[in-house]
C-alpha cells in the first residue's frame, strides 16, 4: 500500500497542476512559466545526482571498487540515447512552437502537446520506480524516506507541468474539463512507467545501478534538450536561473534530510 502511494504521488502533482484551469482565468504569464520551467529543471538535476547517480555508484563500489563509475556511466549514456530516440520517433509539439518534432503524423495539436509532456514524464516515472525497486530489494543505499523524498520532489515539479499543459488548452477554446483531463492524462504515464520499472528491476536486480543511472541520463536529457532552453529563451532568462537554483536546493534538502 505504501509503495503504491509512493508511485501515485508524482501523478497527484500533475493532477493538481492541471486543476488550475478551474481557478485561473488566463494562461500562466510567460515570466511565471520561465520560473516554473527552471524550477522543474533544478528538481530533476538534483534528483538525478542525489537520488540516482550517487546511489548507483555506491552500490557498485561493493563489488567493483574504483571501477564503480562504470555502471553509472554506462546507464547514463544509454538513458541519454534512449530519450534521444524517443524524441526522434514520437510525434510531439512543444509550447510556443509551430513545427512538431518526431516522425510525421496527422495527430492534432492538442494530442502532440500532451505527448511532449508525456516524454518528460517517462523518465520521471522510471526514476521513482527504480528507487522503490531498490527499496523492495532491501538495498542499503536507498531508504524509505529517501524514496518518498524523490516522489515528493517529482510531484512538486509536476505541478507546474500540469498547469502549463492544461491552461493553454483552455485558452485555445477548449472547455475547462477537457483541458483538465488532457493535463491529467499527460501524467498517467508516470505510475505506469514506475510499475514497469519495478517489475523489470525485480527480475534483474543485479542491474539496479545501471537502471538508476539510466533514469538519471533520461532526466538530464529532458532538462538540457527542452526545459532549460524554454526557460532561458528571450528576455528575463534570469527567472529561469533563479527557478533552477530554488528547485535544485529544495530537492537536495529533501533528499539529504530524508534520505
């Protein structure tokens, strides 16, 4: 029950963010979006380091000594190329962009906007799933509080993502409920990806350091490829920098204090 709750916490963050369509009349101001995108980036980078890469290296040290960086480096690189392939294959459209990315498709603009956020959420779901998988396997490098700290941190950064996807859909003429459901749907992939990751990690527990680093690489790809460029585009890029610093600091404190 506690594990199931932990997997659903990030999805709850997306849902609450999507619910902003019932309380806000207009789209989020562009400057607010910059700050929130920077904040989400900071949370994901801090989570990649403290919750994923450091535990991956610590686990490998027990058997590999000074070569403990190998599983972390290999998993990280594979995670980068996995998201790169997903980015090239899945048709999706980013906010404030006119040209979609991925393979040619006849999908509507709304669907491709949701798919863009869904791409972000896959590695986040995997990150939460692999940490809870380590907890289930009794790994000493992962604590129950630390796993929940990661889930809460991802939920915090999912809140603005839910709002950023649902509010523009309402502004473009969609109903509040339609925008809410689309925003919520963009986050459903997280608990699914988490559950699949737990299943796979349970079957190949010796690969846990690689999978932790894989999730880290995938999240870093999302941050560098999409979130930070959007946060720093145009004027007032310092808001994205401040948001990044705040997100990184909060996630670091959560992980160290609770982990």
